[in-house]
C-alpha cells in the first residue's frame, strides 16, 4: 500500500511542478485576463491545481505566433531530416519521462496507472517516432505531360493547424494530432480538454527542451466555447482537426467550413462486436469485455453493442457477467482494473443511461450502481436482452455499460450492426473464413478488428464513417491531412523533348 500512496503523492508533486500556464510562442504565459479554472481529481473531486483559462485574446496570440513561425520559419523551411531529428529527440525525452507522464495521466484522467504505463505513454512515444520517421520521406510525383514540358507535385505543409482533443486519452490524442502535423512542417495550436491538461503541460516543456522552435507548438488550456470555438473560427488558421463528440464535431465542422478550411473530425461511435457460434467462448468473452470496459468504456471505439449468436448467447451472457463481477474498481493508483469516470457530467450521463436501460426493458445482470460516495466510480455494468431501439442500444454511453444482444443469422446481424448513424469501428469473432470475409466487407465502419479488439498501431489508419467523422488519422494516410499538393508545370526550352 505504501508504494501506491507514494505513486499518488508523486503524481501530485509532479503536477505541482508543472507550468500552470499557456504555451504561446515558446513561453509560458498566464491567460490574458488572468482567468483560471480548477482541474478536478476524479478519485475524490478535489482540486489538483488551477490551470489558465484561454480566451479569444489568447487564441489570437497563439495563432499569430504559429503564423509567424510558419511564415518566417525555420520549421517548415528547415531540412526535413532535421525536423525529424527534433521529433525523435522529443520522443526520447518523453520516454525518459515515461513515469511522470503516466502518473500525471492517472491523476488527471483516473485510468489505472498500470494502463497509463502500458498503453497511453508507450503508444504516444511510438506514434511520435512513427511520424518523425516520415518527416524526410514525404515527396510528390513526377508526371509526364504533352509538349516540351514536364510536371511534378510538391507536398507542402498546410500551414497553421488548430487541433482540439478530448480527455479520454489526453497524451495519446495529443500525439495523434501533433506528430503528423509537425512532421509535415506545420505549426500547431493544440487546445487540450478542460478536464485533462496535465500531460500536455509536461509535453510542452519537453518540446521546448527538444528544441522545437518558438511558435511551432502552442498549447492552450481552457474550455470549448471560450477557447476551442474562437480557435476553429480564426481566419489565421489553415486547417482544423478535432476529436470529440459528434455534437461538437458538427459545430466545429461548420466553423471550419465557413472559413473554407479543411477539417478532419474523429467523433463518436456505437461500435458492434459480432460473436459467431464457433468461437472459444471463454476467450471471446474476455476480449469483448476489454473491448468495452477498456478505459471504463470511455473510448470512441468502445465495442458497445455485442451481438452474440443465439446458439451460444446464454452461456456467453453468464460468462460475461462473471468476468464483469471479477473486476476490481477503485483508486487507479492501486491494483485495479477500473478507476473513476472522468467527471460529474459523464458520471450522471452514464447513470441516466443505466436507469433508462432498466426502464426500457433490458435485463440488468450485474452492476448499475455508484461505488462509494466520493469520486466518480461506477460498477462494471452488464445488460442482456438489449434491443436495437433502446437508448442504451442506440446512443453512445461512453461508460462501463456492456449491452448484450442476440442474433440468429449473418444477414440479420449485418443489417442490425449497420443500423446506426455511427460507423467508427467493429469487431468480428469467428473461426469461419467465409463469415469473416463477408462481415469485413459488409460492415460500414472505418475499422474492422478480426478476432481482436481495440488494437492500435501507429501505422494503421483510423477514422470514422457516417456520423463518426471525416477523414482518417494515423498511418501514411494522415500525411494527407497535413500536406497540400502543389502542381508545378514546367516548360522545357529544348524542343527535342
Ligand atoms: P466530450 O463529450 O468527450 O467531453 P466534447 O466534444 O465536449 O467531448 O469535447 C472535446 C473537445 O472539444 C474538448 O477539448 C472541448 O473543450 C472542445 N469543445 C467543446 N465545445 C467546443 C466548441 N463549442 N468549440 C470548439 N471546441 C469545443
């Protein structure tokens, strides 16, 4: 227990030593109006620290700094190799501060420290290295054309990029955004989620230490309407990238469109997990469990509709309940599977969905209650007999609530899995290659995981179809978000050509 207490104390001490300010033009500054807001510890609802609350004035300063850094250089003009080396250096610094980053992530977000250590931090470092490697491998094409002429394309950085991220994977989402943008030579204003600014503050310090020039990476803490909206609608921004709710994404998309700026959106989901009758039930129960309960269900790609073949449905339900009941919920600095939800708003939303599930006739098999009287702890909750038209079967809950549904035929489950406005991810568990092939092609979603779930690799693209978003992040595909194609048509003087 003493080492656990030490971890929590270390996390608080690390947080206290962070700059509680905005990073603009390479300097840590207070909000121009001096406003601050409390960052709440989801374990006990106490204030961890007060962060600077950016407003439109600060956004303007940050955009101007990014503009100047882009227009005057050196970042977009330096050799691509050197840019890559700077990003590799940042990745090395992050790695050497892994433990601090993990402690801060757990303190801020409430995810188990074991998860922050094993997933959030190493995936973030890996992501940055992946794009650092791309920096000097971005190039256009030569094109043969009629006449004494030739043509080629240049893939140039877009310019000043506004990026807004959510609270569920604060460091990793920051990295999904800034790594490709910086590798391509853009300058960035990153607006982090108001709930979870801590790892971004350490990241900002490390970026300065790595030698990322002033104005290239600006970090704003603050709220959506006060800081996010002015950022998205700023005329000095050349591209907007957003991860968050579908509701806010629509609004962000409109603001970007009003300025005719390209915009990538990574939004919500209600992703199906389809379990065929021929699977190893014990194994798939575990995988479907973590497909939903990972990060307390606070994942845009959470497998929040589990369709189980009728032949194995009863056994699957019984085993899914047993697995959920075994999970330890508690202080994320201790040896637990689940910590608290992020905040009061999310907690209330999840509890309301649980209540609606019962009212609408789903069978609450386990969980459903708050744990303790302080902090946002919710029991792992499993509903069976969920039907497609129930709120818990249709809406994104973003919490530890597993919805089990029965299906009889492939045609039926394809229709039902696709009967959603969302199209982010999906999972198929089967040992029948024909079933797998048919489902992978029939599911209308940006990701299909086959006999696995929630697996992320920096090289593999990720993006939502339908109301789950526009565009893709990660992998080589994301380079297109952060480069513009310039066509150069060049006349040759020698007619012999
Ligand atoms: P969640 O429901 O997961 O909190 P949100 O979509 O509300 O997701 O928030 C995701 C990010 O969008 C956060 O950084 C938040 O501050 C920001 N945000 C919220 N409202 C707006 C807005 N009106 N304009 C721009 N950004 C916003």
